[in-house]
C-alpha cells in the first residue's frame, strides 16, 4: 500500500542503490535464529565498546589527547540533554523526568560552563565543527531561549564549517510551531523524530501516546520552517505489537516521506532499567515474531524504494546516507550509522562519550557528579579506554564490515602493516557463520549475505578480542 502525502518532501524513492537488501523471513531461518538471535552482542558504536571503559582513563588523558589534536582536524560534537516529560516504558536511554523547567534551565547553564572548560583545554583550532548532534533524553525539553543560546555558544567556541549539520532529536509531544521556528532560527538542519509505533494499543502499553496526526503536524511545522532533513526512529519487538502493526506503522511513516529511518529492536532489560517492569513479559513478541517484524519493516521500506543502510537504517536514495553507502564512506558513531566523517567527536553533558584518535572518554553519567566536576573547574570525565595493540585495526575491520557488508582481510591487514595472518582468528570463527549462510568467504574476502545482514553484529563480534559472550552486558542480536 502506498499512502500519498501532501507534504513537501523528497519525491518517492526510485530505483535501488546501496549494498544489498534485507532478508525475507522463511522457515529456513529457524535454526539460524535459534543460534544467533538471542546472542548478546555489542552494537559496535565504538570499539573497544563501553563495557571495556575503565576509571584508569580520566580528565588528564582527555586534556593530553585534546592538546595533540591537529589544528585542521574537523570536529564533531554530541550534546546530551538527559530530561524528558514522561517516561516511556521501553526507554533504554540515560534520562530523567523533569517536572519543572528549573532543572533543565540549570543544566543548560552547566553545559555553557562545560563548554568553557573544553575551550580552555583545546589548542588553537581552526577547522571548526562539521557536525553537531543534540540527543537525549529529549533535547526539545530545552526552551527556545536556552537552545538558541547553546547553539550560539557552540558556534562561537568551536567555529563551524560552511555546511555544518546541526541535528536534533525531537519528541513530537513537546513540539509546537513556535519551537520549530526557534529550531530553524538556531540553524537546525536535521530533525530526528522518535516515532516508534503508530498503533494506539501498542502506544498504551509503552506509555507513549503519540497519534499519527501529531507526528504529521510536527513534520509539517519543521518543513515549513526549512528543516527538510527528517529522520524517524521505529521500534519492533514492543509489547502487544504484531506484524500487521509494524507494517501499518511503516506505511504511515513512509507517507510522511522521511529521509532516513532507524529501526531498532526493543531491548527488555528490566533488571537494568527499572521502569521496563511496567512492560509485561507475556506481552512481548517471541524471537521469531521479532525477526518477522524486523524483516517486515525492511520489506515495506525497500518495496517503497528506500535503501537498506547497515543492519538497522534505511535512507531515501537521494539522501546523503544512501550516497555514503554507495561511496563506501558510511561510518558508525554513538548515534548508529552516520555520514559524519570528522575524526574527532567531543561530548558535552552528563554521560556523553568523546572519541579521539588515542581512545574514548566518558563524562559522569550521574548529574550530581557531572555538576560537581564542572563547579570545581574540572572536565567531568570519569572513565574511558585507550586503544592498544591491534585495537585500531580490529576497530576499522568491525566498522567496515558493519557499514559496507564486506571486508578483504588481506587488504585490511596490509593497510595496517600487520602480518597477513593477524586476523586469521576471526576468519576461523567466520567459517562457522559461513556454514550457516550468514556470509560468503572467498579466499580472505568476506561478503555478508542478505540473511546475514541482520546478524552483522554477530559477524563483527568475530573480530572482537574483548567481547565475552556470557558477559550479559549487551542487547540481543535481533
Ligand atoms: S522520550 Fe525518548 S529518552 Fe525520553 S523517556 Fe521516551 S524513549 Fe526515553
């Protein structure tokens, strides 16, 4: 079914580019699902992953890494806003409910102070920002004045490259025409809307009532103000959700012509996220249903001409992300797949993570601890990890296979001046996945099959020398 939309947007997608499509759910997949879908594997938004972060890395390391930064290296900035209006029961984010604006406003002032601390630690830097991402939580909890002031300060401290992307995650329930105008005036170029599912019976079970009309209105407000790049997040595996629900949600999403869609599987971890206890285990779809839902979203999106990007994103063929797939420049960072090619990612706000050449650093997740460090004039870093030994080579292998769905092990080891057999341990593990139809191996060239795309995290894990299958620290593959 095609649903026509009167909204000004990109034309309906035509043709097919990218690196191949998503699998179709068949009975043949049953044994594969049983073996791989329940495996808890990292999402590889970094390598080593956050599980390997330790207190041994702190603010002094961060200062040293910043001082070694090349002055012409473009930067990327992530700003975390850990506040929401209401808790969604499925939420896995680092957020808290703000009942009054005081807490949010005070947080914005601390962000300003953190920027000053970061500015003092940066060497003379001339390149500027290529990409800024406000995530959360709900960045649209910030009032117009604070958001505008933060954006102005970001530009004045870090500078901006001519085509800087300024992306903001949006909770449609917090939007108004006025806010859309303020976002546009502050320079926002991309809006990422949390959509999840359009069906009321599912929305009731996840404590997020958000009718289609509300999302449509938000998209119209944004586009009317010139914010044309629209992303949607959809979720499968939600309580009470069936295949026909994800099909309907996907079709309704397509009718609004988003440029990109991220499709996530709900991770039920009530022992880690207490509010998820509000979701009844018996309401959750089983493993096969989850897989069927994920395949259905892909089938509907690809049928409408969207390009599969990695294992959980889709893009309009004219969107930069689809072009990055074809050009082999697609990357991964903490938001998932990205077109951002800046070599350095700085983090601002509680729990945010920075990625620099030598390793990763993370700010204090605790609001209290984060504020105390800033008040004391210290960068609020509490942990991180230094890349060692083969980490850089294995990181590049993981990121490449997750982005392009292929890897030439000989070319890869050669590029890193490593011995030709340096990744043979991974190759041995990969042979098992090849026997299960998830990859093809020719010599030392690996290609992910359509069936394997959704299990590319399991494939990437073959290169990971830190991961422990039984660590219970990651979400399941599907
Ligand atoms: S709006 Fe997003 S971050 Fe906030 S509670 Fe809901 S899912 Fe979590």
